[in-house]
């Protein structure tokens, strides 16, 4: 079905094709897994988590193979908005200490607080052409009460040495081209990038460092045999001594202990055609990226071509291509009243997976198998940081390398019903918006 709406200089798109597929430099040509391969570590999934882990293992001289069901980045990573957000979703540096205890809380805060810088340093070190924009990540407050909390959160981050501030309402109206907010928490090391280009770049560097990467090779089974793991795809097998599951929601099908550990969150992501200079002045005139804290959240950033990129959670009320497009237009009008008639150039759907803690989790599955479960709709920076740490832990055997202590997975109770909750809650949020 052809797309409606004007096209831009970055190619016509099929419906549901992300902006990033039109703008990311081509990835490496990767073979499918055929025949038999032996390796030390097998990583399943080439999103940001798997790619970062594999790159850092290969750089340390550890033999590593990656098996990806589609192409690198075809999961949540390449569907995402590409915001680089060094912040908690539900916590602050102090509330996390109450939740996890001081030592574990401070350790996680260090990882989250540094995570954006980790991303941008990695991009620079590997010269990844992914439109990195370290021009700040903001969480605007939609109520004065939240603004009051955020003034304290800014102080909590600052006393720990992070470049975080609170921007008052007047300044935030100018920064976001929107008078809707009572101010915003500002993380100066945050920003945005092209997430598909990022993961393709990580994979190229992993290949250069000696990793083997196989695409279009869905793992059909994993079995434990003679002290190792045998992974089977349609055309080949890999035998590995150690295993990293980085398949996001796909982890559930790979290991019985991972079943029912996460919930699906469907998201619509969209990008305008490149904005005119007038339109640019009406939206994020100084750059930056933001995600607010409304239940029916709003997010926005721009890229180097002038696309304005945003998204919204799927609800029971917005169904079908035309309704999705209308909703995208409505949300832009609602947030950027001064933005003259934006054209939606790309609209696509994504699937994020959330856990009940909304915190990055690493699961120890025993038998030298470990799983990353840290999507939560906000994992580009955290999964990069986790991948770096996981590679260090696997290379050195030092569990202290991890900011998230591995634990046993716990299935979510009443999972079938719970799986409906994200959409149900988002539908209620939509009605109250
Ligand atoms: C629409 C949307 C917008 C988002 N926006 C942002 C944002 O702006 N900023 C942010 O930080 N986060 C965002 N997120 C969340 C972010 O994308 C994720 O947290 C992050 O990309 C997860 O990375 P990952 O590597 O764990 O998973 P994924 O990127 O999902 O990678 C998992 C990979 O495993 C592969 N796989 C699955 N099963 C198998 C199998 N059996 N065999 C082989 N391979 C398999 C998949 O094909 C996939 O490529 C967004 C998510 C969505 C869906």
C-alpha cells in the first residue's frame, strides 16, 4: 500500500518503514549461519545490548559470535526514537537508594548517570556515522508539583557530580517551543542519535575486532550439552561455552526461565518531513531531546535533516493507518501550537518490552548463561552501558564489573492478564489526555 503524504529527500518509504531505514548508512553484509561454528561466547540478538556486548568482548580478544533473527537493529533498537537519556524512568538517585539499598542504588546511579557519555564516547571512538547530537536530554514537568520534585532531583544528581540542572518554565517554553511545561530536568550529557546507524556501526566495529555475526538466522533451540551450549538455526549450529541472551522480548522463547518475565508495550513512532526554517524555530530551536512524564507521554527530537521525531503509545482507540497518522498530527498540534502544518513523512510501529521494576535487569540463568532484560522503552543508553559491563565481567570473571547484580528471573504473576496492562493503562491515559 503506498504511503500518503509528501515524501522527502531521503527516499519513499513503505508503510511502517522507519525513518532510520531511509537515513542510516548501509550496514555490513552479513551471512546467515550455515554449517557448524565453535565459539567461546554466543550472543543472541543484535540490538544495542547484543552489539555492545559482542564488540567489547571481541576488543578484549574473546572469541564471540552473534546470531540475529533479522538484520542488526531490526528490533526495538531500530524502531526507537534514538533519544539518549541518562535518567531513571521512575526513580531519582535518592529514591533508588531507598528501593535497592544505598550501595546498589549508588552503583546503579553511577551507571545510569554516565550512560549517555558512554554512548557518545563509543560513537566517537569508533567513528560511527549516526548523527550523534549531545545537545541535552530533558524531562519536562507537566505539573508544578513534579517541577518541585525535579528541582530536588537536579540537586541529587549534581551533588553526585553529574551535569544536571532544572530549567524553569520560561526557559523551557523557549527551549521546547511549547508553553505546556512548568520547567524541565536537564541532562547535559544526553541527546539523540540515529539508533539504526548506531547499532550498524557497533556491529561493523565488532566485525573489525574479530566477532562473527550472522543475520537472518533465528535461533530455534538452545540445548545444554557436555558443558556447553548448542544453538540451532534453520541452516546451522553453534557450539559455545558461554551464552548471552540479548533478544529482548525474544529471550522468553529461548530459555524456560525467561518465560513471562516482561510485558509488551506497543508504540507508534513518527517523523515529519524535514521542517522549514520557520517550523524549526517553533520546535526545539536550540536542539535537545525530551520525553515528558505525562501518563500518555510526549517525546520530541530533531535530526540533522530537520525531521522532527516523536511517538505515542498504542491504545485501543487509535487503530488503522489513517487514525495513527491523525493522532500523530494531533499530538504535534497539541504540543507545538506554533508549528505550521507539519507533514508526517514516516510513521512506524515498534515493540518495547517492559519489566515490572522499570530498571535494567541482568539474569543469571546458571550453566554459564546470562540474560539482559533492560528494554523498558528507554534502553539505548542503559543497554550500551550494560553491554560494556557485561563484556568486562565475562572477560575478567569479575562480577563487581556489573552495576546491576545478576539475579534469578521471576515470572510476572498472572502474566496473560498483565500483558494487557500496558495497552490498557495507555488507553486510559489517552482518554484523560
Ligand atoms: C518505538 C520505540 C521507541 C523507543 N524509543 C527509545 C528512545 O528514544 N530512547 C531509548 O533509550 N530507548 C527507546 N526505546 C527502547 C529501546 O529501543 C530499547 O530499550 C533497546 O533498543 C533494547 O535493545 P536490545 O538490544 O535489548 O533489544 P532489541 O533492539 O529489541 O534487540 C533484540 C534483538 O534480538 C533479536 N532476536 C529476537 N529473538 C531472536 C531469536 N530467537 N534468534 C535470534 N535473534 C533474535 C531481534 O531480532 C532483535 O534484533 C524505544 C523502543 C521502541 C519500541
